[in-house]
C-alpha cells in the first residue's frame, strides 16, 4: 500500500489564445482618423497593403474629387506622396491602389466590376514587387485579382513627413472615410503569392505567420478617456493614435 501526500501538479504550457475578429473602427467622414507614429514606414521597394473596408450606400464620396483614404502615406501635396489605398465616389466609384515613384511618376490600379459603397464588407490587397517587371503591381478585391499593371518606374517614395494614416490622408486633415475599416496591414515585401492566406475563408484570419511590418487591429486598442491607442501587432512597433474618435467608434460590425 502506497500513500501520497502534499502532491502538487503544475504546468508550464501557456494557453493558446485563438484568433478572433470582434471589432472594427467606424470613421465618421468628418474628423476621424488613426495616425501611425510620426514618420513614414520607410518602404522604398516592394510593398503590400491590406484592409477590410465597409462603405455605406449613403456615402457618395468626400472632398478632393470625391476621394476618401483607407490606408496611406499621402499628404496629397506634390512631392510628399508615397503610397495608398483609397476609394473614389460620385462619377467614378472605384477602389484604388497607388504608389508614387522616386522619379515623380506614379502607378495606380483602379478596380472594375465592383461597387465600393454597397454597404458590404470588402477585402483589398494591393501588392508591388518594386520593379518594372510585367504586371509587377497587382490589386486583389475579395481574394480575386481585379487588376494588374507594369509600374512606370522602380522603387517607392518614402518621404518621412508622410506618416501612415488610416481613414484619412496623412495628418488626418482631409479625405476622411465614412465607413468601417478592419485589420489594416502593411508589408515591406510582395505578398502576391499569399493572397489566399490573407483573404482566408472570406473573413479576417490570423496573418501573423506572414510577418507584416505593421498590423493594426481594433482588438489590440485601448481607450484612455480621450483617444484610442492602437497597438501595432506587426513587427515594426509602429503604434497608432486616434483623432476625432469616441469610445463608440470601436464597432462590433465586422466581416462575417
């Protein structure tokens, strides 16, 4: 007969928290934005920009020829434009992926066959390989290649004064989006081959294995009484701060 007393059992295995997408940020089209750091991410070659966006049917576009920004490094001033995802309203009605090259030219792809302001969630992924190779720039909408182009030049501007901004142009002063943005992410690499992982099953999925330079999630955001502090879930440590937003700007409306 054996008698065991004072037995202690323990485990050093950390619990794995499953990925979940519970929140997005809702932008009012008036003065809401999230500024990421104080300078450009410094991407000068290949780039990929991803975001889920929902634009209400009542939104027909903003100022600046009906353009509203989704994610960008773009002051919209000559010589201070790096890259961006946006949509253009009345008279055009398309999503756009743009990059500006160091020789002052730009290359852009405008979506076709889709109505951005249909009140539905859409996933956007723009990729560029940093070269002038044939069709080295691609634009995916909802996991499907919507358009591709050969860049007019190599490289990308990286003006330091054009810090990344979500929901408005750089500095958050104009071209402000009316709608929701979820899971904004940027890579300093061409993620064209990983569209199936990034788009996932048609809803946001865990993209940490792809090591984005910046990944801004409403789930990883903290309200401090006056602004949202948005922690960068990517590798760059580029945290964001909201402007014009309220506690209720974090919404439970997410892609499903």
